C-alpha cells in the first residue's frame, strides 16, 4: 500500500514528467484547479510522459481511435463486439465463448444504477429480521476478538492496548447503506445505449469530483447490496457485508446459530482479522496510514508463526507434484484461520453458558 501512496503537487508532477500536457489533461477531467495529487505509479508516469513526447501525432490519434472503439465495442453492432472478444477474450484469456448478452446487460445496469437496483433487491430479499440477527452475530464476533486479544501469550501489553483501541472504533455495515444515492440527475434515454453509458460514467465521475474538498463520507458503500462479496476498508476501519452475501448458504435467519456462525461468521471473522494483520497494523483507529503500531518484539513473534503457516500450506499438493505457494497465499490463509477461530469462539459466546442444541 505504501508503494502506491505518493503525494505530489502539480508543480512537482510537471517537473518530474514534463513531456505530457498535464494542465490540458486535468482541465478535460474538470479538475484543472487541483494542486495536490497522489500518484499510484512513479516510474510508469515518467516513462509514459517520455513516450508521449516521442510519439508522432498520427500514431497517437490512431491509438486513441482504436481504444475508443474497443472500449465501446460492447455497445456497438455485433461485429465490433465479436472482434474485441476474439482478441481480448478468446486469444489473450483463453475464454471459449462470450458471456450471455443478458448477463452483461445486468452488469451494465448494476454499474450505472447500482444502489437504485439495490433498493429493489433489499425490499425483496433482506428483511429487517435478517439485519437484526446479523448485528447480534457481529457483536459476538467483536467480543470474541476482544477476548482472544487478551488471551494471546505472545503479544505485549502495549500492542494489545493499541489493538483494543482500534477494535473500539471498528465500524460494521450490514445489508445496505443508511442513505441511498440520488440518481435523479442522470438522464437515461430509450434507444441510446452508448449515450446512456457515457452519461452514467460522467455522472459517477462528477459525483466523485464534487466531494474532493468535503470530509470523508464514512457512511458510503463501495459495493452494492446485490453484490455477493464483502470487504475490509482500512481507510475507514470498517467491514462491509452486502445483503446478497447474507443469504443461504452463508446466512439464513431461520437456521440454527451454529450454521450461521460457521458460514457467514467465519467470513466476517476473516474480514475483521484484516484490520489487525501485517497489513492492517499499518493503519490507525481513524484509518490513517501511520507507523506500524506493533512493537518489534510482536512483529518478530508474528513472523515466526506466519512461517509455520507458510510451511503448512506449501506442503499441500493442488495436483500431483504441484505444491501450493504458501508465501503467496499467506495473507488470506491467516484471514481464514483467524476467521474460523473467531467465529467458533463467538458461537460459544452466543450460547451464554448453555449447551449447544443437538437437534
């Protein structure tokens, strides 16, 4: 994450990569007055700037024309879409056939009007009962992590204190946003597919630009309610679970608690854990990227345990003679292992001292 966070002023950018017309570029994006920028790439920006300076105008025009048509091929007559798929899908990715048209159309509507579709989804598939049960489940998971932090025999009291501070400010978003986006300014016309796509893209861009000088909206979602997924956002110190993943088999409000803690509970535990692992520890309780809040002793002890997990997974054979690369998957493996332990402990807490039902 640190490698992609490179703050620069516009003056610094122009001095670093002067061969590209930055002011015209930013003006076209309607951010011409911005002075502070963040570069996610350093070397590539300079190299591309030089490439632009050394490339003839006809070549640049041909390049932009090609990519404009290629990017819009899904909305053009079939021969354009087929040609694009034949190269990018079949040749480069080995995809045998194009996805069905209706599935791609659904994706387009979700991309353009995600939360408006989400309102319809929530009304039909995510009742208030589900949200209430999920909130109780998450409460037990948080209590579980708190207890497990206290029980760690290798973590120093100083780091435990910092971990509890972060857990206390943890935010959980369940099902759907408290406030829906207002798409009333987006014009949708029948029989104008490309126009609709371009207007939607412009609407979303301007939506983001308009908030540049505003405080961070911590209530905003980066996923729609109908998306089967979940995420941990270190910048907001939050875990987010859309309504679509809170369905069977992950979660069923009518199922036994053990089923839900073993399903969605393990997923939630996994995401919570990312806030306290080797990546999450780079972010403070307020979401700002700070110096590592673990002591060096704790970091060393954590690394020792991680090496054992790497060795365990590297011993697994995905196919005969083909071993898993435990180092490549270790971040998610830590999340899975921690999530399962956290969920099981949370289930025990949910029983409140009573024996688990057997029927």
